[in-house]
């Protein structure tokens, strides 16, 4: 089961004050980047 983009957007919105936060699709799921470095993964609507 893939993650919902709305869930990823919610996570990005929650941590947006930590720096430059972006999400990118990776291996069918999403990686969350802060200032160009991967800091979290979203898999099956779970944050790791």
C-alpha cells in the first residue's frame, strides 16, 4: 500500500520550521529532506 500525498504534506507542514523541508518520491514511497539531507521516510502512511 502506497502512502497518501496528503499525509506526506501534513508531515512536511508540521516540521516546516526546522529548515528547508521537501519531500521526494523514492522507491514508491517518500523521503523527507531537511536542508538537502534525508531525515525521515514515509512508508505505508507511517513516519520513520
